[in-house]
C-alpha cells in the first residue's frame, strides 16, 4: 500500500515536542522517520533558511513557529494548469484576455488563507506566457511554484525576495531587470505592507501588467485594503491609481465540499467611478451584477 502524500510537517529540532504530519494531524510514525531526519538535518544546517530541497527532489517551505519548532509545507512539483483549477470559464477568459498584454495594469487575486490564491496566480502567469508570449518576473518569499523557465514563447524568472534583502529591494531589482521596449509582467506574492502597495500601484500605471494576491474576504474589501496600505505610505492618490490601473479583481474560496467558488470584477466605467470616489462598498453590487451576467 502506498503511503499517503504528506503535505505538511510540524517538527522540533531540539527534541521538545513530537513531529506531526498532515493531512490528519497525526504523530509521525516509523514510516515517516527518514523524512523527519532529512528535514531536521536541513533546518539544523541553516535555521534561517526559508525553503529546502531534499534528496527525493521534493521542495519544502519552512516557517519558524517558536524556538526550535518549525512548520514545513511541501511545495508543488509542477506549476498548476489553469484548466485544472475549476475556475468558471468566463473568469478564466478574463484572466487570459489579450488586451492586458498591451494595456498593462493591475490584476488582484484575493481570498482568505487556503483559498488557492497562489495557485491561481501561478497558473495565470504560466497560461498567459504560453498564450501571449512575453516576459514575466515574479517576486515571492519564497517562490512556491516552479515557474522559472520557458512557457511556450514566453519566459519567466523568479526572484526570492529574502535573497535580495526584502520585498522593497526586490521590486527595485525587478524594474532594473525588465527588458527595454517591452511591456512585461510582474508577479508579486501577497501584498502586506504599505510601501510595497504604493510601489506596485505606480508600476501598474506605467504600462506593466502587475499580478498580485491580497488577503481579504471580498473583492471590495481587498481593493479597499490595497488603497489603505498605499495611502499609509503617503500615496494620497491611491484611489486614482487603482482606478487607472485596475483591469481585473478575482475572489475565490472553497465551499464545504471542497469546490472552488469564484467571483470577479472587471474594468468598467461604473467600477472606475466608484473607486475614484472611494466608494468601495458600492463595488459589491457591481460584483453581483457581473456574476448574474455570466450565469
């Protein structure tokens, strides 16, 4: 019988606390011992490392929980295929639209923890590169999916933000790395701080297509949070920048049966007007209207 794939491991390198494996939150058994030993050795060799690759080529993201205790998550072996995500066809068509290749702008993928934001983010980048060609640079901490390399006629490179001194330095590095005379894609992991939010909005209005993820319960809440973060960094025109650059916002979650439930808000005159006025709550109606149009 094949042992179920372990997705997450919580373990201690100081002997305090037993290792736990997921799914099932059960104590690690003898059959897991080789994996526990490899993970423990990797962390002990470099406690500040944020990812590790084991002998079996599996990649693990590392998060320190407390002194001596770590949470590890197995990262995907291959970039997800957008056709396998279960997104509604109309939302997939919006994510892959050709107009954004020339116009640039901002695409926001939002949801709560575990909603699959990063999966959709990575799958969209790979699919757009295959479909439209071009170049994409992603900034993540650490990169979760194997996007590096060719995708049809397109090419993606990944920057580990931690390796270049943090997200702010990574954005500066990314802008210097973009090829001349070409509108490129910038993929950015979850937007969490004010300086980054302001920088990304400025990049999005400069003609690059910027894809980001945001932690939020709804599309209006995600856009309002993005605006608040940018304004906290001194960007007084945050609403105008979002209104000017926003091409698409997608929200997703999983229902109780594990099915993906997604909604979207595309660029329209009403949407632009509401954002400029800071009327983010009014966007709820626009999201519902778009959903009804595509039933």
